C-alpha cells in the first residue's frame, strides 16, 4: 500500500481487506495467499499496480 495511513479508511468499506506482502519473499507470498484463501475461499481477480 503506497499510503499505509489510509488503511483504516479503506478497511471500513465493505469487503476490503489488506494483506502485508513482499513479492521478493516467497514465505511472505505464501502467508498472504493462505490468509486470502482462508478469508475468502478463492481468488477471482489479481491486479498488479506499479
């Protein structure tokens, strides 16, 4: 998240959940994936923003 102080504002919206993730760390990716699947059961869309 480019602006971490907006986390509270975003998570108050319906069905928005944030996950900490470092794409250069495989364990971090695995942990985030497990959390997402646990919370939602599936992934419908993945986007990448630079």
